[in-house]
C-alpha cells in the first residue's frame, strides 16, 4: 500500500449501512410512485401538440358539419 491510498476502516459503521439502505429504499419508492408521472420536456410538448391538433380537427369538422 502506498501513502496515496486511503486508509480503510477495519469494519464499517452500522450507522452508515443503515443510512445507505434507507436511501436505497427511498429511491425505489420514489421510482415506483413518481416514475410513471414524470415526463421529459419533449414528451410534454408532444402531448400538448397532439391535443392541439385534435382540437383543431374537431373544430374544422364541426364547422364543416354546420
């Protein structure tokens, strides 16, 4: 071992392990409940554009029918 390598503790502290397990659990829960609702900017723009096109087609069809 050279002096540039960090000294490793003999045993990991129990508090560190619990914290990492809790953090992992929170990440999984966040992904489960929030993952389906998250959309990228591109996806939001696409949905908005599709909705706009649908409304315009409906308006055009209603004008043509009357």
